């Protein structure tokens, strides 16, 4: 039994490790951008620790000013993070038998990558249940890596300058594309992804603000529902 517990924790870290490598340069980029916006070094790990969601953190940094428009930042963060509602709905059926406090903790650590890794692990699990030792070891590995890398980026930002010129900002995208490959279930299932991508891209180009996240999410959900109904 003890070996099984340790095996689950080790597997969580092993699955998280490649994503951790992608988090580091992307965290440097966020931290450096925050420093350029005159955020204090301590504010960056505080923000990334409280709101573990990279997209909304970049939006918050982009809107940061002196004094910061807190209401605008909160609204943008809420809009961008609305996808977590659907992600939570997809993960919740696999939390049966888990207490409410632990379930809430699972959802707190549920960034995009944690969600994708968790679902991949559940697919490979005969019990079709989320293993908490696997999940928390994986999630805490990513969480700590993200906080530390953003803090280092904020600390070294003035020295590094614009590190996006080195292509570090593509690391996050590349990692998530690899995770999506592991969730591939055929072309029919991918239609919802493609529609969501197209709607989000068009919305990003023609509509100001972060509406592309909400519109892309809703369109993908509607297509997935329609495909399931007409299976």
C-alpha cells in the first residue's frame, strides 16, 4: 500500500516535470513584464500564488498602473477565468467520495495544465477516479515552479530587459499543445476545439477586451453539445 502511494506521488511529479520546464521561461516573462510595469517584487509571487492562472495574470499585469484600476483588473480576470467553470464541471464527476474541503483545494490548484494532466491520468486509471496523491504532487510541483519563476523574473527583470525576444513566451503554448495531443480522441471530437479556436481568434482580432476567451469557450461547448446529441 505504501509503495502504491509513493508510486502515485512519483508519477505525479514525473508527469509535471516537462510542464515545469515550460513554466520556468514563461514565468520569467510574466515576472519581467510585471517589473516593467513597476510592480514590487513581492507583489508578483503574491498575485501568482492567489490567482494560479497564467492568462489572467498577464492581463492584470498589462492593465497595471499607478494607482492600479482594481475594478477593471478584477473584471478582466473574472472574464478570462470563466473557462474554469467548464473545466471544473468536467473534473467534478471524478471527485466522488472526496470531502468538500479537499475538492475545493483540488479546484484551487486547477490551472489549465493541472486540469489536462488530471484528465489524462483519469483516462488511464481503471477506477476512473482522481487520485489525490497523484494530483496534489503534480499540482504543487507546478504551483511552486510558477510562483518561484515569476518571482525570479520580477527580481531579474530590470537586468534581463525584454526576454520575449528570445522566444520564451512560446514555451507555455508549446507545452499546452503537447498536453492537448495526449487528449486527442479523433477528428470528430476535435471539431469543438477547432470551432472554439476559430471563434476565439476572430473575436480577439475584431472585439476589444478579453471577450475572445468567453466566446471561444461558449462556442466550443455548444458544438460539443450538438455533436454529442447527434452522435
